[in-house]
C-alpha cells in the first residue's frame, strides 16, 4: 500500500461513439456491439475525502437528476466495490462536479464511476493493479472501462472488452446539449422494437475499416463520411425534435453530425477549431438545443489532478 492522501480530485472525460454497431439482443438482455469510443474534452470532476460513512454530493447542470443514494449513484457503487475488494469500509465523501450532460449519451455516470475508483484508490493508498481496476469498471457498467482508459478504443462484447486505437492529432467536435435526457435502456428497447416491426435482422456488429483508418490518419473528412450510430433512428423516434438539431448543425457547416450514443446529445464533426466555433455559435443562436460546446478529442482518460494531505 502507498501512503494515503487526504483529498483526491480526478478529472474524467465524456465520450462520443464515432461508430456504434448494435447486434440483436443477447440472452442476458445486453446487445453485442462494435463500439468505437472517442473521449472528448467535456469533463466531470470527482473528489474523494475521508468521512465516517459513504456520502455523495453533486453539483452542476442536471445534478438534480443524479441519484445521491449510495446504492444508486454509480460513483458511490464504485467506492463500495473497491472497498470490498480490499476488505475495508467505504468511508469516503464523494463530490461530483458535473459538466457531462446527465442521461445525455456521453457516459456521464460511467465517467463518475471510473473517477471514483481512481480517486478512492489513491485516497486509500490501495494501489489496485490496473487490470483489477478494469475488472471492477466492467462490473459497474459497459462504458466504465473506457472512461478509465480514455483516448480512442474499440469496445466489443457489450462494449467492455477494449482494444486501444491509434489516432493522429485531434478532431474538432461540437456537442449540442439537449433539455432533459434519454434513458439508455429505453433507446435500446426502441431500437429492437423498430427492427422487429421492420423485420430487420442486424448482422454481427463489426467496426468499419475506413473509420479506423480515418482515426489513425487524423482525416476529419474521411471520419465524417464513416460516422455511424445504429441507435440514432431509435433516439430520433423517441425524441423527434433532434432532427431539427441535426439539420441546424449541418446547415451551420459541420462536416457531419450524429446522435451521441443513446442521445439526446448531438455531436458534430468540424473541419478545424474556427469551424467548430462557428457551428457552436450557430447552434446556440438557432434555439434547437440548450447549449452548444466546441471541444476536441481524443482526451485523456481518468486523471488525478489534485492529491494532497
Ligand atoms: P451512456 O452514454 O453510458 O449510455 P448516459 O450518458 O446517457 O449513459 P448517464 O449520465 O450515465 O447517461 O445517466 C444515466 C442514469 O444513471 C441517470 O439517469 C441517473 O439516474 C443514473 N446515475 C447514477 N449515478 C449517476 C452519476 N454519478 N451521474 C449521472 N447519472 C447517474
């Protein structure tokens, strides 16, 4: 064990799925995926400090919708799981500063879980080996391992079996944040329902080679041509107003746009930083979203930014 710290703050990124290929539902209710994750520069911060008992607080946009009950909050569940692994009490106060939209298709809860694991591991001096931490992440949720690792990765299985992907340079993104969230399970159910209704039998999900090449080459135009999200039709079915957001981004000069994961956040790829700023300004002015944020990806995974006694 290393020497314990008194307060630890971890910064953890949001993600966009540049490709999300969804297979049919499995016997366990999950779907097999080919999930190409890219971490982007919208972050939550998770701070861990010693306490008599496990407690969570949360501030920032949408924080009223984050459950603070330790059995429901993903950061608290992460702390409990890590403490159990080491046979100690999860005596920690966790504070989440949210900037990732809640229920926004950007893995906000997963980010908080990964952030809490790293923050508690540092606070408690438990020095959990990385492979063990990744196992805990996968137990907590399909997207949690990627939140720890960041960068770009292909997720197989239900998204938790990760292979890192090479990326050249940075891609410029704009995220149109929506009012209210969408439930990820509800969007998967709608995807299954629409496929059943149309008699569609999805093929085994596979990553698109041209998309992986575009990431490796840092080619925004090639990436724009290959962006794909099998959940987009379902998200649009549940939230038809997203069509206007996607149209507004295209009209503002984005190279391409898509729904981020299960939505309702919409993601737009831009040529460069200036184009991204223009697309963000147009989206904000257009009134089809709550806010628009320009940023870049890939971003680093969960990172300790402050640790002191
Ligand atoms: P994903 O992109 O991984 O499908 P999401 O980004 O759409 O997920 P989240 O922000 O992770 O959605 O929230 C999903 C639900 O998880 C919320 O509605 C909330 O009830 C619950 N939740 C539990 N803990 C947290 C947390 N720490 N932060 C946000 N949501 C949490």
